[in-house]
C-alpha cells in the first residue's frame, strides 16, 4: 500500500479527460494534476522543446513525491516518454493514438486519426501506423488550433464547429468508419463530433485503457493505495484556473502556481 500521489501532466487542461478515468477506476488514489497551459500547445513545438517541457513537468511532480507519472498527453508521450523512462526512477504511463483497435475493426478499410502535428510527425506514431498502413487506409488530420480554442474557453463555440467541420469533411468523404482521437483535449469535443460525423462512425479514445494500464503497473510495483477515505486531488495550473474548473464540473479547488 502506498499513499504517495499519482502525478499526471499535460500541456494544459486536456489531460483531465484521463484524470477522470483514473479517478473512477482508482478511487483510493491521491493525485496531483499539472496543467502546463502557459506553454500550450505542445503540438506545434519541436521534439527537443517537448522533451524539455516534459522534463520540467516530471521533475516538479517528482519533487511532490509522486510514485508514478502519467503523461496524459499524446504529444509528450510520442516525443518524450522514451527519454523520461531512461532518466527517471519511477514508472511512466503514456498515451498514444489507438490505431490498432480502429485498424482491426474497420469494415470500410479507412480510419481517421485526428492529432497534433507533434504526434503525427513522431517516430513512435510512424512505427505504429506502418504496422497497419498496408492493409488499412489511415488518414491523418492535424488538429491545428483546436487545443488553442479549448485552452481559451471556446470549447462549444461556432469557431470550433467550423474548424472541426473543415478537418472532418475530407475524412468523411474518404469513408472512414472509425475516428481515433489522438489528443487528450479531444474527448471534450464529443458533442460536436457526434453532431458532425455520420452516425456509423465510431469514435475511439484511449482514456479508459490508460487508467487500466495505470492500475496494472501500480499493482505490479506494489504501489496501489488500498486505504479508503483519505483521498486528495490537487490540480495545479500555470494558466487560467477557470478553464480547468469548468471542465472538472465539480468543486475541486484549482491552484495557480509557477512551474
Ligand atoms: N493534450 C495534448 C495531447 O494529447 C495536446 C497537445 C498540445 O498541447 O498541442 O497531444
């Protein structure tokens, strides 16, 4: 049993979609969530800059005594998790676009991946995509501007709907039957996505899988917290706390801090 917190970080507020899944599956665990909104979006930055920001976030969380780090950001995972695993002594859980289930289930042989430039251009993404791209048409779409709109509180805005329509129309025309959400900000777009996409298109996101993997790794390392009723969830942001509070839809206190 280990009361130390799970550390979770993202370029901003999107990783709270992962925090929700972890909180549901592991109700006894203490958590610290770090939203690096000041530096969002990561998706348009180069690999070295993404690694540097991931180091900064990791070291902050390790200084808070975290027992495991969840990189709740596809862009940081696909560019920096190898570096983090080699250089820090705690387990790391990452998230990357769920190409495999979409590729195995498609009936139209066409799947869409909506993700950041940083994720789609990473070696890790290319490696996974190349395992399926001979048999399945994988259509990549960069979601430029989506994270910026979410980070400025324009989740349900006419601008967002217009942007998503531009990005999704070519995918719909290519007859995709699965859309993989390759960014942890995107699950919050679900109402708009359902509105724009044809009914038969299945939307895949990896949040629950990340929570299950977190539980497995905690068990394997004897790090699960089995003590009940002592739970503490801390949310830290270096951006506007209102944005993250709105997404949490609850009374969790969001603290502003410099990191
Ligand atoms: N939530 C991050 C991800 O999963 C957003 C990346 C960004 O800041 O551009 O990729």
